[in-house]
């Protein structure tokens, strides 16, 4: 598969952390990034509406860009929408789940933290991950949307409030040695989180595991390996975001050439939803 077309989807900019991990492994691929900021944050959406919106957008982009593989880079959406997408699409669909299994294996004290959105923390799927892979661990869970908004604002050039961050992370202080970043937004705050919890706490996210999974599902022809300069990276949003120019500048700074807000083909796919 010469220069595969990879779609990475999220409700906001968190999936850019997944894009960076996948691109590190597949620099020559073509990337389309789609974020549904019109309905952000997904943790506040009704489950059935979330599934319908995600499926409609993914189908539209797959048709528009001849996508080869889809990555749902949103923990909240992944726990709900993967079965529907895999039924509707004749191509691989990869989801993101909290890295509880590797965290439990890594923890020396058998004390791990889970930092995620309230929706992800409360999902039965997450509870099952803990039961399956961390039953011998003490698990401290914190559900927050505040960090999601912090990450969004950071990419628009705003400073992260360290006091607010410290208050959110307080339950993990001196209680865990491994912390799962269970939302794709949170690796965008990795340095700030590390400075609060201390260097003795190991931070782990799903980025590298997702990248390995994508690599296993696609292969680059040898003739395509020297063509990173010609690969296409485009980003779409379903609405014009706050500080749109600053966000577009950041998105371009990590490799995207085209950034479009509310393109017609996406607006059409979401009509009435």
C-alpha cells in the first residue's frame, strides 16, 4: 500500500497526540485529521447521538479522501462507536482505550492512577479493563473535563494554570507510581502534568500502542518510502473554533498544510444531526 491514507478522528485537538505518534512510525503516509468541535466535548453527548454523528462524519471523509484506515482517537467515542463503524466500513478501524494493562504491568507498587474524562471513567468497558488487567492493583481514578479544555486552550497559545492543574491531580500525589493518561488530550499536557506529580511517577498513554497497531495494518511499498515531502496532511473541523488562526498555526506547525473549518462536504453529512 503506497502512501496509505489515514484518517484520525476526535472531538477536539486531543487526537493530534495520536497523529504525532503514528506519523513518527509512518512519516510517508497521507493524513487527514478531523475534529468535531461543533459537538465538543463528546462526554456530554447522548450515546446514540454520538454514534450517529461520528459514523456520518467518518463515512463522509472516507468517501472524500479514499481512506485506507480509520483511527478513532477519542476514548469516549471508542468505547461506543467502534462496532458500528466496523459494520459500516470495509476497512480497518482502530480505537483508543486507556492504557490500564501496560500500566498495571509497569507499576512497582501496584498502585496506578487513571486520569480520564468522567464518561470514560464511568464506562463499563473501563471498569472491565481494570477487572481484567489491574485486579491486583490499587486504582485511583479521576474524571475531569477541565484538563480537556486546558489542552485546547494551550494549543491556542494560552498558558496552563498550574494551580488549577495541581488541584485536579492532588488525588495522585504520593499514592501512585504510574499514571494513565486516559484521554488523548492529556499527552498535550504531559510536561505540565509531570511537573505536578513528580518525576517518580511514570506517565503512560495509548499513543505508541495505537501507532504499532496502525503499522501492523498497513505497509508501505519500498518505492514510497522516500516521499515524505510529497505526502498530504490536511485537517478539518466541523465548526470555526475560538482563536481559529492561532489553532491553525499550531496545526500547521506539526505538519499539516491545509486546515479547513466547516467544509461543505462535512456540513452536508451532519445535516439534521
